[in-house]
């Protein structure tokens, strides 16, 4: 029997005033600017229950958009619970793609499809594009199908059909043939009665915009009395266009989001969607949720101070009644190894204070950073999990590289040789490999020995035989270098000469730069060991350790993956210029990229409930080479009153790359930089020797002009491809020309 509805007052009783306003403001356009930890989910579910409970709408008259199916299911359960177990069947709730697909099934004929159309996944999409590339004479090696598929998907995310794309929009991609490929791809999809994920929204936008289909748009305007959108800051252009078309009916649209947590620009999210909400919907009400129920006062004050440096934001100030708690700890360390050691020591200390490992997380900016922490935790016997991706030594590119090194170390390692015999592609077909397997089993010999045998006979085709001979010659050459060459350098040589590095360099997929970074980190990590056999034995022990799952584990993940999560303790390592903020992000996107990086810092800090630890180093081995990074500008932006600073580099007399802190703690950003540094450091710098507008020369980046100065740190716009860089003044000199 259905339970009695919960009285309206009971639904609203646990809400603070702004939350209650966000629930009760049902009519018109509403933007709920929900800061981190301010009870956004409670507001969403209560608002939906309120609309149903007060009779303003039936479930089928509400369109509610979530970013994951899991979130949609959870919301249904919560609303039903708020209403005493009442059914919410018929409710239009789900992701953009789910809801658009549900609509498109009803109107598929209007875009040349049947209602039972197939939705292609990315693999199917890439295979279809490969088929279409050949008639257009597009070289798949030069222009990988996945790269072209991603570009077409990005056009769809902008709401562009082939007729919307300008002739030069694809640039040099596919030798200028990307637009014809897009047209043929769309035509082929219709022939196959198929759509990809981007089409689900794109086709519905096309249908709803067409005056011929005015009755379809009018139908949805009549049906949906209320629209509710979660994570609005993460919407792309196509999602925005679809929502605007539907919202023109009742005008009752409520978007919930946080402009300060928009961190997915690299996958098409447009923070401008939320920033221009009041222009898009004149008369809109903006309600700010600023009372945080998660974090302590010091943590929130630090986060507020950092994000306030962004220009592109609506503005809000998080506060809490929890209390101030512990100040953030900021630690300057000698190098990455010392940083990992310090984090490990702090974790053990926290365990003695009764914190559980499950309460702690290490949040990194780049995936390659995880290696040093994984290595350290293994040495300490601290169980850990890597969220959002495999552990360092489990990653595809690392396993491939290790397979090469295992064969160099021991040529009869069949499992390793099998993995890389045709990686990168060497033109060895399945038939050739099967001949090798058959011979090895028949003679009870290793695969490597089988190759040696069969390259001396005529069983293999000439091309396959010559390919295998070159491969064997390479391994023999690399093996001969083991005793005379540094093993880390040997690994780099193997990766280069095998063509494996070039394989990822030519791969235009978004994750290929990260794979190259991981390979360089592998080579860098090898320098900590005496020999190749010792390193490989270490990896074996690490992999064995990883198979022993423990009940309690420390979490290691990227900052991007941490959004929406919370931990009592958060460690934020690697806050250095170039690493965080990412130099690549700034080079590619300028100020927009920098502001997204700052939002990422804000997200990282606000993941912490009780304690946050930020660290940076004065020496970091990146890709096998030592660098001397300066602290991140985000460290400079942390407020003195809410941070405890400890700087080992000052205490150790580190001379070349000091921060703006002295040994006692912070030096105010407004003070002259020289007042916070030991005199021995000052003699090496060029303080007061430069002015904005000076043309200078850098050994690596060439000529450039100083555009900003922060003590010894100079922001310089370099000529050519170098772009904007932040460097220490002692690394540049005034240009004589």
C-alpha cells in the first residue's frame, strides 16, 4: 500500500534560508549558484519533491537533467523517500543523451532515421570513419581515424551539422578533407539507420529548430512545465541549445551549478553557459548557496582567496559554522622523492591520531606524479588505490615499455615478447605469429629462439623474415649495451629505436601526451636503481604488492577525477609553475586556460573536510632531466592568516629557486620580494634590474618581452612557439639588440 505523503513543512524544515528559497522559487528562470559542499543535492531533490507535493506538476511534466545515470537513479530514490515512498514513474530524468535519445525515438523519421536506430559507440564510430577515409584518399597513418572522429564529435558538441561547418573549419586535418568526410559520415549513418552519441542531441536540435516541426516543439512546451538541470557549468554548446529550445515554453528552468568548479573545458564544457545565464534569461533570479557543510573555516578561506583571482566568475564567498579547524600546511621540499617521503610520514602520523587510510587522498595534477607516491607507499607498507585509471605500472604504455626491457634482460621471456612483437605495428600478420608459436611449441623452445631458427629458413615470407631479423638485431644490439650504458639511458634508447615513442608521438588522441609523460617518468624512476635487473625485480615486487587488496586504502587520483568527492585529509603535491598550473593548458588556451587551472586548485582545496596539505619542490626530475621549478602562483595566492608554512629549501640553504617565504612563514605578497629572501640568494638574482617591457633573452626559449613581474619571477611573452612563460630572473639577460 502506498505510504501517505510527507507534509510540506517536513520537506522544507532542514533547509537553510537560501536553500529554501531555491526550492520555493518555482516560477521563471532560476540559477542556483551552489558552492562546494553547500548541500546542492539536498536542494535538487527537495525542489523536485516540492513541485510534486504541492501539485504544481506530475512526474511526467518535469524534465530533470543529470550528468550520470547513477545520479539520476539516486535522485529518484531520494525524491521518493522524501514523499514517503510515493512513485515517481513516468518522470523524465536522466543524462542529456538518455533524454535526447528518448525524444529522438519518437521523431526519428524527421531526420531520415527509423525509431529502432542503433546508437554507435566510439569504436564503431572510428571503424566507420576508417572505411570512409580510403575513398577520399586520407592517410590513416598521418591522420588517425580516432583523431578525425574526435574532431567531428567536437563539431557536434557545438551543435554544428555539416551545413553549419565553414569550409576551412577543419584546417589541415585530413589534408583539408574533414568536412567532406563529415558529410559522407552522416549520410552513411542514415543508410545504416544509426546515430552516434553526438547525433542524439544534434538531431533533436535540428528537429526542434525547424519551423516545419513547430508542432513537435509545441508538444514539448506543453508537456514540460518545469526544467531542472544539474552541473550546469559543465554543459557544452549543444546541450545549452537543446535546453534553451525546450525552456522557451513555460520559461520555468532551474539550473544548478558552480562556475568556480568548471574544470572540463578540455572536453567541451563551456563555463560561459553559466556566466551568461542572466543575459540568456532576462529577469532570472540568482540564488547563492554559500554555507558550506563540509570543510573547516581555514580551508574555505584559503579556497576563497585563490579563486577570487579569477576574472571570469559570478562571485560568492563560502563560509561555515563548523569552526576554523587546522590551518592549511604548505611545505616546500627539496625534490619529488622528499615530497613523497614527507607525505608518507604525515600519513603515518595521522594514523597514530586515529585517522583511517580511507579518510585520506593524494590529488595530483598529472598522472605521472603518482609513481613516486606509489613507490613510497609500497616501501612503507601503506595500502593504496588509484582511482580513475590504472596504477602506474599497470598502464598500457608502461607494460609495453617493461616488456621491451624484460626481453633485453632475458631473451626467453615469451610473455614479454608476445606483448610487443607487433607493437608498434611491424606488418607481422596473425599467420606469421602463429607459425612462430607452432615451431616454438613443437621444439619446446622459446619464442625468441624460434625467431632465430625461422629467420634462417624459408618457412616465412621474405618481408616477415626481414622484419623479424631487424627486430632480433635490435634486441642483440640493446643487450650488448647493458654492461656499458646507464640502464635509464638504455631504456630511453630502446623506446626511441624501437619506434615505440614515435608511435605515441604520431597518435593524435587526447591521452597520447600523457602516455609520453608516463614513459619519461618511467625512465626517470629507473635512475633510482643500480641496474636493469634490480629495477625489473623491483617492479615485480610492486606488482605482487598491488594484488594484495586491503580493507583500508589511501586514495590516489587526479584533481579532475576528484570533483564531487570529499575526504577528511587531502594532500595536494606538485604546486609548481609549469606543472600546476599546467604550462600546456596555458600555452593552448591563454588566460582561459589559466583560470580553469585555478578552478582546479579551488576544487582540490575544497575536497578537504578537516586538513589540507600543499607541497612544492625546488628540484624535480621530469622526464629524466632535473628542473628547478618555482612555486605555483596559486601558492602565492594563499592567505597568510590561514596557512602554516614550512620551507625546507630555505632551511637547507637552497640558493637558486627560493619561494616568497622566509624560514618563519609567509612574506606578504605586497612586500618587496627581496625582504623575504636570504641575502645569499639575492646576490644571484637581478632584482630591480628589469622593467616591464624589457626585451630579454632566455637560453631555452629565446627572445621575449617582460609583461609582468612578481619579485624574481618574470612573466615573459616569448617569440615563436614558446609563448608565455614564467621564469626566474637569473635565467634571462637583457637583449643587446
